[in-house]
């Protein structure tokens, strides 16, 4: 059998699973970690890009350069073809992402001790909501990126199906499973028949009753928390003059992981300076401009994310805003977080109902709910997922590695022989 791999290129974190000989394994993709943040830092001096925690650390240490995160979110948009200045060169986001996939490929090959050219790439059920053309452009773009990174045979698999294949490894009896993978950028669902008697069949297509999903994930919840709790301290809601509000985009972009780096593009800086002169010295908007000057948008987003994560177990958290102004912070309570994200969580619930509808399965028939993805740790999200399933046991998978390992299982099935 050939050694093959599965790549879970995630909005927030990426993993690689390999199938080598009889074994499946997760590749250490950064030091001994089997996950690597999908973060890319280009030093200003043109030195090679740094990936993952290494890139984030360089940015946190205020090394000159540009940090980009959550670039999976731009795959279906025109932004992926735009060029941007990094390290004294102009690169398209596509080229920037090729660098990241080369990084993952090299890690897999180093671990396996051999060249790997066959891959199953994970993909969300919908990269883009309600736009099939943009959705298939996103997949083609990812395929082209994988090809440029050196892969020869590239197949795709839905992320929740990959998670299901991993869950199936541990099943001792047949189950009708609702899989929910709630990640950083998307929520993905599958209704599948899993277990020993199904596993034996060669063609599994009949076991997949439905796939569904929506482009809502943890990064969207970060955006909402930031807009509700942090951005008002940076000028959101300030009026330019009576009856004329500041535009929303500077705040939305600063609160949105995959757009933070766009704020310092020259055309945006010009508009921001114009706004600054129109609100003449408004102290809150001065804070905004301070953040832009210092390029501390990612530090703020990280502190918002940290507070959100604390709210999964606690009811109260403080968002550190030292990078906006020394000593500044804001309190975030779980109930406020739940109210500012109610619409996103409601949409996750609707997508679950719609997936069950497509499957033609009544929720009480589901015997197991398999949860994976970092955002499945959020109590209100778990509640929304589990609510319809009265007769199901709830099983938590490895939140960050189920998909990568499942992709390796799929890669062995489809590519290894
Ligand atoms: N304990 C936690 N509580 C709440 N959210 C969490 C927790 N741990 C991680 N997250 C969130 O989970 C998200 C990342 O999850 P994950 O790594 O599964 O996403 P991903 O696979 O990169 O994204 P996607 O599959 O959507 O492309 C982030 O938004 C992160 O803030
Ligand atoms: Mg994921």
C-alpha cells in the first residue's frame, strides 16, 4: 500500500493524517503538536514566511511584517486572486496559501520518511452559502493550490464525513449518527449509518443520508463578541455629525479574522484618515487609529477569542485591551455573549433541521450524536445541536484531530492501492 495523506486545512487550525502501512497517524505539524494554527507571517525583510505558532509569536513580538489568519474564509471570494505586499514582494493570496500547503506537505513527508503525492483534502459542505458557482470555485482553487504545492492526485471529502470515518473506528455496534463539526469558519453536518456491518461494504454512498452545513463558525462568534463588547470603545456608534454615522466596515473588518490584515492596505488607510479628520479627535476613534498604526488588530482578536473560550466553562471573562490603551479592559458575561451570538447559533440550529429534512430522518431515530470542532465546546452551541435528539447518546470526539485522521482513513480507501 502506498503512503497517502489527508489534509484538514482549517479556518483556524490545520492537521495532517497519514496512512502508512497498516497504521494511521497524526503528523506532528509544528514541533510535537499535531495541530498548527492556519496563520502565516511574512517578515518585512523578505525572509521566508513563518507558519503557525511561530508566525503568531513573531507577530506578538512585534517583529516587522504581516500576519494573516483564517485565509480559508477567502477561498470562495475574489480576494483570493488579489495581490498584496508582503516582505517587499507582491503575492496573490493563492500563492501565499501554496506556501502553507508546502509547509504541511513537508511535515508529512518528514514524518513518513518518504515522498507523499496523494492527498484527500477536507472541505466544508459549503465553502460559501447559497452560491454553488462560488462554492465550486473555492474547491477548484484549493485543488489548484494543492497541485502547486506538489500533490499529484487530489481528492476531496466533506469534513463531517471524515469525522464520521474516524468515529466509526471505535464503534462496536451499528448506529445512525448525526455528525456535527463546528469549526472556526463553518458548521458541517452529516447523517450517516456507521458501524461494523456498514464498514464492510465497499460502496458507502448509501450510508450517507445527507450532508449539510452553513458558513458560521467560531470566528463569526468572535466577530459578534468584538462588535458588541470591544468596538464601541473604538468608536463604533460615534456619529460623524448629527444624523451621519461612521461607516460600519472599519469595525467589522477589525473584528473579522480574515479581514484584519486588509485594514492597512493603502486604499483603506486613506479612507480611515479621512474619517479621522471628520470626527476630529474623537478619543474613541483615536484608539481605533492607534490600533491601526500599531497593527495590533490580531492581538485584540486573540484576546476576544480567549475570553470566548473562557466563557465555555465560566460565566464571566475579561477582555484585555492593553493593546488599545494601557489598563483598558472590558467585561464579557456568558449571557451577553449568548445574546450577541443568538442569530448565528439560531442559524446553526436551522441548518441542523434542514440537514435532517434532507436525510428524511426523524431526530428521534438518531442513536448517536458525534461532536467535533473547537466550537462544539460552547455550551449554547452544544445545546442547539443536541436539542432535537431525544434518544441519542452524545459523544465528543477529539475536537481538533477527528477530521484529519478521518481524511487519512478515506485516503487509504481511495488512493493507497
Ligand atoms: N474551549 C473552547 N470553547 C469555545 N471555542 C473554542 C474552544 N476551543 C476552540 N474554540 C474555537 O474553535 C475554533 C477552531 O476550531 P477548529 O480548529 O475545529 O476549526 P477549523 O477546523 O480550523 O475550522 P473549519 O473546520 O471551520 O474550517 C476557533 O474559533 C476557536 O476559538
Ligand atoms: Mg475543521
